[in-house]
């Protein structure tokens, strides 16, 4: 999946929230960690410049799995692997967005 939107609309914050739900970062750091902004200039400017991917595995409890038992998604598994790409929102980095969309 690719997260795309205009600049300052919460793409990295959403990504942080999903990464925290997967247990990769602490819930308290979600929104401020900017987990996918790995470059120093991205951290300093608080903007995403390069698209960055992260793989996350979500395990579902029995209650939530009960909703999927009758679907094609069940197949004896209790979770999902999600490959997520956080992309820049500024028009100057639109080639990064295009590349992220080609991958997904």
C-alpha cells in the first residue's frame, strides 16, 4: 500500500500510527517518531523527501478472526503482512510519489 496525500495532511503520522500498532515503535512515539523519515534532512525539515517502505505483520485475536473465517482471507492464518510505502507530499518530490505508486 502507498500512503499518498498533499503536503502536511498526515501521511507520516498515519504511517507512525500503523507502525506502532504493529509493535515496531512505542504507541507514545506514534506521530512524533517519523519512523519512515530516515534521512537527516527529512528529520530536520519535518518533511518526507524520499519514499520509504516498511513491512508490518498484524496478528488478529480469535474474536476478529471470527469475522474472516467465511472469507478467502482466512486459510488458517491469524494475521496479515502489510507492505507500506510512505511517500512525500510536496510537489517538488512528485517523482518519488510516482515511483511509490508504480511499486504498489
